[in-house]
C-alpha cells in the first residue's frame, strides 16, 4: 500500500486535504483534536490519515447523540454544572481543533427541558472563554466543517444525493483546485472588508427591520474558509452599547436542537429590550437569560458565498448564504475588538436578497443581496 492511501471517495479525500493543509496548515508536532459523530467517521479517519502524513498527532473524539441527550436529560445537577478539568486542559493545550458537523439526528435535544440546556450552557462558559482567548491571541487554529448525512438532507428538504451535491459545492470541491477557489473567494471578499472597515455606523433596512450598528474602530475579518469550511463571510462585532432599532429574521434560529421561527428583536443601547418569536418564544426568553452577555451582540456579519443559495437549518451553511447578514447573541471574538462575554454564541440569519439596503455612514453600500462592489 502506498503512503497516503485513503480508500475514500474523491470528495471526502479532497475535503480532508483541504482541512489539513488549507484550513489548519498542520505541521510536524501539532496536536490536533477531531470531534465527530458516528455518521462522519469516514471524514474523521481521512483527516487523521492526512494529519499523520504531516507529522501531526491526531486525537479523535466521538460524540454519540443518544449519550449527549441522556446526559442533558438525566445527569444530576452536580454533573450538569461541572466542567471537566480534562476538557479545560485539552482546550488550553491542543494546537488545532476540527469539529465535523454530521448528525444522525438533526434535533437530538429538542425535547430536553430548556432550563437544563441553559444550565449546561452556563456551566460551559469557562471553555468558551478559553477558546475565545486563544483564538484572539492566535495560539489555537480551528475549523468547523460538515459531512453530508441523511438527517441533514431531511432537515433541509433535500434528498441525500442533493445534500451531498449541495455540501460539496458549498465547499468548492467541485472546482478543479479548491484551494485556489478559496483564494479567489478571499480576494473578492477583501473589497467588502475594506468598505466595512471605513464605516463608523451601519444601518440595515429591510422587511420589518430598521437597525443601526456602531462599528468604528472594530476589526472586520475576512472569513476565507480557514476557520469555517465552507467560509464566505466578512464579520466583526458592534460596540456593546451601539446597537439600536428592530430586526426581523425570515430564517429560523436553531438553538440546542430547538427551532425558533419568526424571531423579532428590539435593541436599545446594545441590549435586547424586546424579543418575540412566532414559534419558540419561551425558549427565546430562556436563551436571553443564560447570562448577562446573552442579551448583547458578539458578532455582525455578511454572507458572501454565492455557491450557497438555499436555507438548510444548518448555521454553518446558512450564515454564508450570498446576500444575507447574520448576527450572534453572546460572546464576541476578541480578534474583532469585541468585548462581550457569554457562554453562548448563537447566530441568527437575516435575508437581505429582496427589498433590503445597507448604509455606511449614510452612503448606500449594499442593495438586494449584493454589495456595490464586485464580490463574486
């Protein structure tokens, strides 16, 4: 057998190479942790093989959804509130993290008491803070990617083959040279990043939406696929007290497997002062009470991956839909200059492809799904 043999289909092998070489740039001596579900074992194995080829040391962490559900349903409060020192040590010491989204069931925690979900989320704040700190200082390389599964297809209203095609196209694995394709994506997004970096205030106007974000002095980051695969966004964090107005989200919010639809938020001086949902309103209120930072924004971003055009209920893809924006309740990435702290970072996607405008300091920069510069 030749060195580097995988035995996997071409798309899985190409994705493993993209993760190891492009997203993480693994090198000799790196400790890399790969988290995956049983459904995604082929991709985890391919990534481990490629990591070994680069002289890195892979650690594989299998997540079983029924065990996770049992934990959240029945663990004693003392266990639910505990953060293992082993988890803390791992988060402090690994050089690289890979998280593979590939669920067997799309909503394994949907029936769990929201109070218990919120309790566990709050208890995990220490891990979130370590992750955010290391990301900000550049000592941790990480990426999140996806492996198509039947449950993902069902959730998105696709057949398994349609989902596979959708995922691999979103990842640009259909391109002759995926790495070069992502470099071109990064170049097109850089023009947007420059425009946004000059802005002091952004105003978004759309369906049931008129909201402003104060962003002067904040760092806008070009997501070129290294930390998310697929990538395809430009993001930052608004000032913690600099969000005012109201916003309506056409796309559902999924938190801990619970789907919330028709979410409306009203902000005053950066804080959510009114919140409602057509479906899941009680869960929304619990989410906002997780901790003090849950009512403020940790991220503001624009989706620029025009290879993604349909909503899937999988935020890794939905937040990149070309012509959308999203914002995250909770923790900010320190690299953006944001200072909001929380145990959550929950993304909600707003469709801006019809009857929507974005203004930077009063000047129109975006209309109906496109920035007024070439982005694709």
